[in-house]
């Protein structure tokens, strides 16, 4: 039987966190402690998925990828293929199968299972599975504190495997415990004892026991049990009841410092586990939502070669705290922002489509005559005037530095009034890039500051989301 | 390149009061400027054979020359609208001059009108017409803030030193504007007030930015041969230069942000046609595009008024004040008039025209015996520059 498994992996956690004490203080409720991740106001499930994909593959895309499966419950577009946009921004080739998996916190593991089956059957060779979510709990609810935003990506392949897929087990169960109706902004829940006891605990125990039985394994054989959980207490209860040693056998549930990232959480925890894993480790992943999925992975020797891709620790360490609950509400679109100077030029579907190679793929042009590279693509070379003699080259992976900047108080939103207009030189060729700086404190920006590019939502208009690249400071810890 | 030096002359000009003209529409402003120009030239509208009309922001897309045609009842003559961002007024004027020089017309009008205070925005707006993605959130103060930051860094000025030099430019412009009846602002300011004003686009503060206002200005142009039929003191076009740089400078590889090719090229072309070798000493006054303080500083260097990197020394020495070696923006500039985009180039020309005739509105701001004056606008992201040089003597 053909082996399938995970060849590459990468996660993404937004730079912004909110101290849960800030939430609890506003509502006069106890804090569950720690902090939660918050997508910046220019991030959404698509942009976080692009970051995770780039971390998984390396930022340049890989020609051998012939499938991208995207899982979320918070898609920016309700009708329209979100996966196609992610594949384009991740600079994947056009001959590729893209699919959105949605509507359930099991969409991430569902996409993963579909990818294993596709590769095993020979239908696809390398499938990028990326899950990304930013869900909302009702103001004052427990979920407002426990939810987080993030994305995880793994490459499912038949060779060069870092971990092999050893088997899976699934249960389907219909119950109204956690749900959102089409018009709902916030997640609805039934009584917590019903959700956690009858729903979460019972089905997770059943699916994990079922998989262990199917594979003929004792709980002690598992190196790390990856058990996404709605809260820390349920996580501990589950691990104990399944017979795992809480100190050695259980993967960090990322609840204290990130929060539950919805459909992305199983993949994010799996990525984190792989980044910490050693050859021979057995990883058991299980996730719950209207039933449960469990999967078993065996880590290979190849994991040792993946060390330079290990970024989760950096993401967890590098952060900035959001200063107020009001800004959290505003970033989440729950209070309306004054738009600052109105942007009078609406996005145009035709312009975005025509210029997609520059706007989304971030391609510039390298002149065949004089060798100079320019962004965006120029048909007549600025330097030597050669016409239509150029190669398109990707530039989104290049490191750069700030050439000049301004802190513009006129163009920002009311919750983010300073726009850092940035001119940067990218790479050895000093390709000139103009854009906004994100994930920064404006006061830290100076000429010469090292930057990288990140894919963001720049503004909405005409019923469309308008995506483009921005600069962000290079943080020292990230292996970049 | 050919020359039209001393071939055409301005024989009449008008300029509306600039400011927040809430109760006046663009048509009213056009009438205010045009009828002053008719009177100044001693003509009536029947003498006008063609009109070059400058207006950047219309109420809708595609308004052509209707503001001029409807308000002035010019009959069935051509009204040719010009839109070249902030340089529109000058380019409309220069097109009118070229049309007369060609022999196609004897008497033409250049008219600039802008009604910014109908737009509902206190600034010039964000993302104006280029690209819905590449231009996202680009503002005018932001674009010029990029220049200031780089200039300070390139010439080793601390932020405080740089900002103080810029502040002195605005103190000078407000001092000049305080004496100019048609200006929007008449208040004098101090360096301290400029430095402590709210930040607009760091390092630029409120007083580093020009005002936003309504206004109109108008010129009547004829050939040098016919000029004496209209008046004893026509003002002659000595030279001009227009330059539109390729590609938004933001993306241009290697672009320095401390000097603009369009500024250098347009001024040099104008000097060449006018026969000027040493602008710092040969020019008697200059109206330059001070949309932001840093723009005026950059122009000092790109136009050859100051050596590269030495503008600060001239500013500190008061070289560009009303009594200095080369008075710049002696009417208060865009800073005090505001910048109704399509009107500004003609408004600056109006000041040069009056000064060269010795007819400044207040005697205390009349320069002694000027011979040559320069008017200039600079627009776009920025990338387009137009320079016109005028004199009161032929040859």
C-alpha cells in the first residue's frame, strides 16, 4: 500500500494579542487568564491562510503542488472559491484542484482526510491543506475569551514525508450544541454541561479509543496526544480519562496564550507538535464537532531536516498587546469605524483580475536586456526602454529595508489612525516597493528597518474585499 | 527644441478672492476672475477667440469646459479643458500661449477654476485616480512626508533641525500672505507654533501643509505684435518647461526622493528658452509650488536657487524672504492662498504679472524694479512639473 503523510507544515498566529483581563474587566467577570490572539484589522481567514501556506511551503510556492484544500467557518466570501484566492496569493500554478471545506470545526480534519485519500488514490500528488478561522463569541461570553484567531497548513504528499499517516477513525453525531445560523455574527451554544459532557468528552473518548483499538495500540504508546479542546479544564479531563500522562504525553492545547482557533486549531496544534517532534514519535490527533475525527501519524527521520522551518515558538513569543477592548471590538467590525479620509477609488473586478499577477502573486518584471527588476510589471523598461522583453519574477519572498516612510494621520481608520506609508528596497536588486506597514508600532519605524512582505486586506469597497501586499518589520526571533 | 520667447504676451489678468467661498459656485468664481481680466485688458468677451480651461475636480466625470462656457457665455468658441493635476493651470496657460504663437488665434483666454469646498473633505483626498490597489491610502501629505523623511536622512539633519528649517519657510509665507488681500489666510505664525501644531503626516505638521480653498484666475493672451494695442505694459513669456516623469515615483527603482527629475528638467528647459544661466541671481521673484513646506525646500535645490543640500543655509539667512536675494512666494503662496488645484498656476502667474508691472495691490509688498519672474506648479504623486518665466522687457 502507498504511504501517504505530511511532507511540509507551517502555522500562523497573528502578531496582536488581547489580555483576557482587559475583557473580564470590561464585563466585571473573572478572567480565564492569559491572552488570546486577535487578527489585525487587515487580516481575515484568507490572509492568515496565505501566511500559513507560505510558512509551510516557503514563500515562493512549489510547482509540484496540484491541490489546495481550504477549511474555515469564517470565509470572507460566502459564495466564491476562497481557496482559489489563497492559491493565487501563495503563487501556486493554475493547473491545480482547489476546494473550500466549510461549516464545521471538523472542516480542517475533513480536508486533511480528503487530501490523504486523494494522494493515496493517485488523483493528486501534493495537496496543501490549510485551515484558518477567526470566529466571534458573544460579548461577555466565555467564548469571547477562549476563542483565538490563527491558521495552520500541512502539505499532504506521497514522498519526502516528515510524518506518515497511519490510520484514522471517525464518528458522525447530530446534536445542537455549538452552531451559527446564516445571519449570525456570534457562535450560539446550548447549556455547557450538555456541550462538554455529552458532546465533547464522550465523543472524543469514543473516537480516540476507537482509533487506538483499530491500530492495536495502548494509550502509553502515543508520544503526543493532540486534543483541541474548548477550554483548559475539559482538555485536562479528557486527557486524564483517556489515560494519557498530562505532563509528558499531551500536546500544548494553545489555549492559555492563543485561544481556540476554530477549524484551524487541530492543524495549528499538529504543526506545533511536528515542530517539536522527534523521529519515531507517534502523534494522535482528534477533533470534535457533530461527531469526531481521529488520526494517527508516525514521525519520520526527515523531521530532523525541517528544523529551519520551525516558527511556532517565534509566533508565540513575538506579539503586541491590544491596548483596549474598544479596539478589539473595532478590529472585529463590531463597532463601526470612521473611515478616515474616504477612499474614492472603488476596487474594480476587472482591474484586480487583469493585474492579478502583480496584485495577488506579487510578481515584478526582470528586463531581459538590462536585467533590472521593477514592481509592478513594466512593459517598457524604465532603465533601458526595451519593450515587452521581460520575465515575470516573484518578489514576495524578498527581504528588504525601509528607504523612506511617513506616519500619515490623514488616511487611517479611527481605530488605527496612523498609516505608515512605506517605500522599501527589496532584495539585492533593490526592487522598489511602495505600500503600507502593518503589525508595527509606528514609532519603531525608521529608515533602514528590515522588512518583509505580507498579504493583507487593504480596504473594502463596492462589495468587494481588496487584497494586496504590505510591509511588516522583520522580528528577530523568526528564522527569517 | 524651438522657442517662443518674446512671441506672446499677457495683456490682462484677473484673480478671485481665494478662501472658503461657501456662497459662490465655480461659475461665480469664473466670472469674478474673467471680468477683472477683461477690464484689465480693456476688452469684452467678444474679443476672445478660444479658451483654455483648467479644472481638476468636477462634480461628475466628464464635464468638459462647461463651467467656462455656461458662466461666461463665450459663444461657440473652442473651450479646451486641461487636467494635469496641480500643474493644470500653468499647462492651460502655456497651451494658450502656444496657440497664439502658432498663429491660429490672436486673442485667447486661459482660465483656471476650482471649487474644493464643495467636495466635503478638508484635504485633497485619498487615492485619486490612478489605481485602486497601488494607490490605496496614498494621500498628498503622505507622499510629501516621504520626501521630508528621506531628505533629513540624506543630508544628516536631525528631525528637529529639519522640521525647524521647514517651519521657517512657512513663517515666511504667512508673513507674506498677511499683506495679500486676496489670500485665504492673513495670520502671522511663529516657528514654535509650526513645530507644536498637530501632525498630519510625520514629519509634516498642520502648518507644513497648504490650505484648501476655492478660487479662480484668468489671463488674456495675445501676440507680441498686438500687445501694445491693449496696454503699455504687457508681460512677455520668456520661456517655459513642462515635464511629466514616467511611472509613479513610489515604485521607481533607485528614486532618491530628495530630487525630482520633473523639477530639474522643467526648470532647465525654461531657463534655456529664457536665456537664464544663473537663476539664483537673474530671477527677481519666484512663485513656486509650496503645497508642503518640504516641496518648497526641494524646489530651491532642483531649480538651482540653492546648492544641493544647502537650502537650509539660505533659509536660515533669509534669502527667500520679501527683502532677500530671491523673494519666493511673496503673495503667501499656496500656504496662504490654499490650493484650488486648477486655479493655482494662474493665480501664481497673476502675482508675477502684477509685480512685473509694478502694480502689486499693496505698495509695501511691491518688489523694487523686478525684470524677470518665475511661476511654477508641481503635481501628481508627484511627477508633473510646469514652469513659466515672464519678463517686462523684450529681448
